[in-house]
C-alpha cells in the first residue's frame, strides 16, 4: 500500500488534467498533491521499532553490508528524516504562513501549493522509500507528459479525441505543444528537471566499455522522448535549466562517457535554441528585463513579511501605471501578468527577505551535500542534485516554483539530495535497492 501510494502520487501528478475546469491543468494537480500529501502523512509508517541491519538482511535486499554495519541497530523509519530536511521545510512553511496571515488578501491557492509541496516531499522521506522507486515514478509521469506533447507537435491532440479543445485557437505551432501542463514552457521545464533523474537511473547500466541494454533501454527511450519533447516546446528557459543540470551532473560524475554525454547535451541545447519557434531571443530578454524593472521597484515594500502570496497579479496593474509615469514603459510588453518570470524576485516581493532566504537555504545545503559527498558521487545523488540545479536555473527566467508539478519535482529532488548527505549521523539516508 505504501509503495503503491508513493509511486502513484508522483507518477500521476504531472498527468492530472480535468478538461472543462477554469484551470484544467493546475487545479487538478494541486488537488491531487493536497490529497496525496494528506494520505502519505496519514498512512502508518512501516515498522516503528528499532530494526537490526545485519549482513543477511543486507544481502536479502541486494545491498552490500560491511562489518561496521553488521549487527547495527537501525532506528525506526520515523527517525529517518534528516534534521536538514526538517529545517528547510519548516522554515519555508513558516514563512509562507506568516506572510499569508499578514497579507490583506492572500491567495489561498498559492499558499496551499507552497505549503503542500515541501510537506509532500518530507512525507516521502518519512516512509523511507528507495530512491530508485521514487525516481522511476517521476520519470514515468514526465515521460507520459512528453508523449502527449510530442503527439501534439505531430498534429494529434489526445484531448481533442475525447471532445475537449484547449483555448489555443489561432495560437502558434509552439503553443499547441502544451502536453498535460497547459503551456510549452511548463512542459520544457519539467523535461529539463527530469532528464538528470533519468540519467541517474541509466548510469548503473553503463560502464566505460559496455552498456547493459536489457537494463538501459527503458531509460534511454525515456530520455529520448523527454529530450524531443523539450525541443518541441521551443522553451529557452528549459534549455538553460538543462544546461545547468547536466553541467553539475558532469562535474560530479566525470568520465569518458559523461564527457560524450555532455558534448551531446551542448549540441542538443544549441539545436533547441536555433530551431525554437519562440520570439526572437533579444525580444524575450527585453520583455523579461522590462517586467523585472517594474516589479523590482517594490521588492522591499514589506521586507519582513512580504506583500503576501499572490500579491503580484493583484498589484501589477498599479505598479505598471506607476512605472510608466516614471518613464519605465514599453508598448510591446504592456499588459497584465500573473508572475514575474523570476521566482527569486517574486518570492522577495511576496514573502520578504525571509522568504528569499528560505528559497536559497535548500540550494546552499544541496551544494554543501554534493561538495562533501565521497567521490565518486553516486549517480542517484548526482541526478537529484542536478534536478535541483535545473529548477533553480529555470527559476531565474520563469516561475517553475509557482506551479504544482515543477515545484513538487524540485522539492522531492531537494529532500532526496539532503537525505543522501554523507555527514556523520545516526540517521541513515534514503535506501537504495
């Protein structure tokens, strides 16, 4: 039951869609995330008493066990969550709650998402699930989204088959590749965040000289589908995230095959940028800078508690008029917006300086974890850390940390990386199978 619940909660999340709703892509995902978070916290933990981890037990589970581990008493699964995970999640949640309570009119949807995603990731850690199983579930869900996106790129929309047409009449070919997330940029970011996880699962089947295709082919197929879907979206922000992810992965797992893979990623990224049907790059950059100039003027209007979750769409029209009076105007980009397209700036505005610190704290701890990790770094640790890097890079030019699937992917990667911390502790890391 626990295994099915944890794997299904991840695999189904990016695929949750309810045609006909006002927000048919984000609302079902948020609802699914809330329900699964409550369920994971409600399901009893396995065991609950100290367990002896001996050589026989390790062998029966396919895990090596050395002399130091043999006969060691392993604490109950409730104690498996590392203190760093507790600190970063509770700090994040506390800041969101304080900011929301201090705001005149907070967005309860934004608060629910910001609170639920880290609590969901924490719940996974409590249940001590093997990392491979969680990553496989994420890869499965993201690959399903990639298949839908590629079908749309080929002119076949699965949603049209069931009689529902997304409101994209007159949109460009690029905008028709919305997958199960509602926007090509969202699909691209999810692919960029999942490809390093897929690489982490593929690595054990690949050596310097040979490839075990019996084990490798599902992950190779998944990686190809995810990469093609990313190209189909034309998302340059996703290319930035993928570049950051694979650069970190290569730095942690340097080998001849990784060098070849990194070269392939560079070529792939250049191809994705060149064939992107999106607006010219200089226009995109100018639009982002214009938006940031308008919002940055209010970055410290409320430096301690922020203006509250969801404040940007409520305040933006007023801010835009005020900026125009001061000479910050550009007719090409006039109009309303829901997000800043920079999660760091948006968090600073809506949650204040403490909010920005709680966003940077997980990044700092993940960086410390990979720096202190014994070499060679395990492929799973490299994959989850690279997924964190992908989300962090995309957040500079997009708002993945304000969307259900991408924020959950990021928090799960953060927690799994911190759980693998090599720091001396009586608390064991997430298990490997």
